[in-house]
C-alpha cells in the first residue's frame, strides 16, 4: 500500500503522524511511504531521517494526497484539504466529527473512508489511540492553567503550590478519565489543593487510593459543580463521550459564581467543549474572557510539544496503521473489532451513530 504523510497545516500544529522508526516498519513490510518534505522537521525529524529508512519525499501536500492510498495524519483535514481527498481513499487520523458539521459533510461528499483514532475502542471501553494524547493534554492543561493564572497573563496572580504561610491554589478537575487524572496528578505535584469529580464512584474509589493526599474526590452533580466553582482558581474540563458531543457541565450562569481572573481550561473542546462558553482557540491566540473568566480552549494542546507527542502517538497508532496497510481497511476492520469501531464515514455514508445523531444525518451501519 502507498501510505501518505502530509505536513499538518492546522494553526500551530507541529506534530507529524509518523516517526522515521514507524516509516521503517511500513517499508520493511513492502509498503511505500510518501512523506511531504519538511513534515517532520518541527517534531525533530529531518527529511534525511525518513529517506534513510526508505521513505520517499514529495514536495507538496497535493502530491501526497494524489499519490497515497492511505493518508496518515494527526489532525482532521481542514478546508484547504477537503478538495484533495479522493473517493475510496483511506484517512486515518483524529477527526472529532461531532464537533464540526462542515468537516463531516465534506468527508461524506469526498467518498473517502474515514477511520478516526478517537473511536478505536477496546472491549474494556478504553480508547487506545486517544490515551497518549490525553496524557499529554492533561499534563499540559495544568501547565497552561498555571501559566495563565499569573497576573501578567490575565489571571488572579496565584501560585498553584502556594508558599509556607500562604495557602495553595484550588484546582477543580471535571472528569476523572485519562485527561482529568493526568491534570489532577500534575496539579498535585505542584502542591495545589485539588478536587476531581466524576459520575463513576468506582473510578473515584480507585483515584482515592492512588492519588496523593492533596487530591480529593467528589461525585459529579450540578450542585457539587456549582459549589466547587465558587472557590476554584483553576478549572479543567475533561469530559468525554466517545464520538459524541461533550455535555455542557459548566453553563454561562455559573461563571458569576467564580472570581474574576479564574482560569478555565476546556480540554474537551475537540468534541465541542464541556463549558457552555467555550469556543475553539489556537496556540497563536489561546485565551479570551467571558464575564471576567479567562478561557483557554486550544483544540490541539499536544501540538505545542510535538516531539513528545509524535513519539507517543506513533507508539499507539502504528500497530493499527500496519494492519490497515497489510490487509486493506475492509479485511482489517472485519478481523479487528477495535478498528471497525474507528470507522465513522465510509464512502459517503455515516456509519458511526453518534456522528449521525450530532448533525441529524442518516445512520447506516456498516454491513459485514
């Protein structure tokens, strides 16, 4: 199979979808890897490293799309790429269709086969291709929140960990999945006073056992969220429903409960955001205020640390991408239920229920 690696063109997206080591694995199996010149530079991988393992360089993104049978990406195609996608072409990347109707309709119109990293799902309901970027995003949510709490950045002027004689900041994490757990652990490591909430008592019981003593667990409810917001200095939203829009757990009226300069980081923004007042931002222009509350809603948080993110992403995606290349998408998805659940849009049809429901489109389950 001809595998294409285009350069990511989303705002301040520095990751690349495949490392030279990953390219070597494809080449060893007899596949052709065509990578756009310069695609890996910002992640720390020069063109010559890809050439050394047998990958072919192509000068433009147009040539990559025109040549490849499978496009391997990090982020969803954006508008300039829509017209480059061909009928029957396989795209394997993060799509987050439920947060973008234009993207959904464009991929339906393209006739391509869209396999989404974020809905590849194991039998235990874990999301193996989302986990590595969630780990990065969770750690960075606290890191960015801490930065924007500084007064010159627009925040309250509070140090997360405090100092002797001064109380630490209060961090409230909504959602105790991979992102929330990473955010809470990172905040706890600075010495902050952390509360993490979730609807799963089983998950909270586990976290109560393994988290540091400065992390408290709380059952998620509207009442509890409202009470915690009154005292929070940093709020991290990390709620996920696989493939579907995130629920709006912090509504606009709740902002008046918080003190001016409180920082809210919405890591769920890829799926529409879990704060009612969230809208996607970029690393170039990451924050904005609503009612005096600072919102950070960057849709590709891990893109700011591309070296770490690219290595972590390739570690997770490579085994699945190799199956798609070795067997073709039909056989690979027939033999691997995890991959089959990754299929969202196939040759003009929406085959993932949550995506269809998000935009009122016909749901046509894939026939075996």
